[in-house]
C-alpha cells in the first residue's frame, strides 16, 4: 500500500487541506502547534474507529466539539485518502471517503465510500457505499469484465450508525476491497514510544512479532527475532556496536521466575547491564532498530520526533534506515524538530506546516518553493535553510 493523497476538512487545525503526490518517505517540519501531531492523529483516529467505533474514537479526543475545526459552521468532519493497493492481483488507485457528523445529537457516519476504477478508463466505481448505517457492497469484485449492472450488489445494515462499514464487512473475504483495507488499517503503526514502558522485566509467555505503539513489548519482540530471525537480530547487534560506544552485545535474558529482560553487554565489564540501567538513548536506538528491521514491515509507519534522546551524529543513518524501510514496502511519515535530521532528507521528501492568517494549518511542499529548490540544487542542506527562515512560518526554534 502507498498513500498518494490525503484530504482533510474540518479535522481540528485542518479546516481544508489537500496533500497530493506523497512519496514513500515523508518528513514534516513546523513550529510547535502547527499541526504535525494532528496530521499523524488522522491515522490513529481511523485505527481507533476501526478497532472500537466512531463514537469512542471521537470521545477519546474530547468529543465532536474538540475534533471539528474551531470556528467552523459545520459540525462534521471529512477524511479522504487515496492509496494504491493490489486487488484481485491488479494494482489500483483506491479512494476511501469518510464523512462523520451528528444526527439528533448523536454521532453518525454520514457517508462512507470505497471506490476505484475497474479498468484504465471510465469513472471510479463504488464498491462500498454507506450512509447512516445502511448501504451496499459489491461481493464479486474479481469479475471485472462484466458490465457494472451484473456485479453482485449486497444491501447491508450495520448494528449502529457509528460503526464503519469496512469494520463489519471487512471480516468477510467476499468483500475484497473492504477486507483488504481493514487489514491495512489494522497494521498501521502510529508510534507513541515511551522509554519507561520499554524498560524492565516482562512476562515471558509467548512471542510478539511486532513492536507495540508504546514499545512495552520490546523484550518479547527481541526474543522473537533472537530465536526465529537470528540473521536479522545479528544485523541489529552489528549496528548497535557501531553506533553506541562500548556496546558489545544485547541478549534476551530469561529469569528464574519466568520473566524476560534485556541484557546489554559493555565490552569494559564482564557482566551485562539490564535494560533498567542503560541510557535512554541506548534503549531508544535498540527499539528503533527492532522496529525498522521488522521482517514484515507495517504498510504505514508514523514516528514523531525520532531525534529525541539520540546523538545528532546518528540522525543521518536513522533517516536512511527509514527510507530503506519504505523501500521494503512500508510507507513512512516522520515529524521532526531537528535541522540535523532534515539535513539527511531529500528535497522531494519534505513538507512544512504553518498556520495561515485564519489560524488554520496549511501544508507546503519544499520542492514547490523555487528559492528552496534552487539553494538545494546548489548544494545547500535543508536543515540549514530551515534554520535561516526559508520555510516561512515553520520556525525550528
């Protein structure tokens, strides 16, 4: 999956924004309060809507009054995502539209559409279309050579108007688009990494394949790689030895009482240090390497301010690892306040956010600014240009 564009209407600071032609690796910069966290929360919001329901996702964010753009005359939000995905062995540009409002003071999905073209020509066909909990979905999407009227359209009713149709219908394999899109959302990773949660002993029962959003299962994922993907784990250790002075090895350690912890071996000492006593930067670097060397990359990875707790000299390599992750099949969105990180990023990968005169957030592409583009072509680095004020309204300080 690759997200091509995102259109937001009345979603917090984004009153009306349309991001087009998004690359595999996107880096967003901007001053505090410019909307970077809100942009990433779009993905967390959709995942919460799918995991629970729309009402719960909205209540988690303070209610509809807090989610809708301040000053808006409409008590509704609209999210449209266009992305490329394989359906019936053909890569297609799919549009997902979600419009949420209120009816009789209750949250309702006013419109939910999943559409794409059946061929190279013609208008996109609605393979899923719901309003207020009722609608239809096409169940024989693989029959692309049939005229539209011969496709099998199944009318459906959801249990509640605040449930996503892709949640209900996505459980059934005959609804190809809904099922595939549901799986993609479920596998999005919006990082909310907490070093304190990543430390300490954990219950050693079972394996975890993917690092959690908070990183609280770091030990279990490390053990999975250590036992089942040793070549990946050895690659991570080789990178740790190169980047963290003194680190010789990291191993999962099973305690006598059935708990699991990580031991960090410093070459200057005989006994390893347990993860509780190593630096924040060491823990975070190890967690990022675990995340970025996942044998099955997430289709979308969102990380805010990865530079925190890390030595600035490591950021160039970290940016390259994010880019390599994207090349392996997982699109990456990163926000940063670090000019050093931005110096490691390419012109076409950078966007900046700034508040307009009306108070709403706007998004600009660095490559569309002729002055920035000219300076970069002449050899300047974007982090320095950012510090010098060429990204208007996006003060790095």
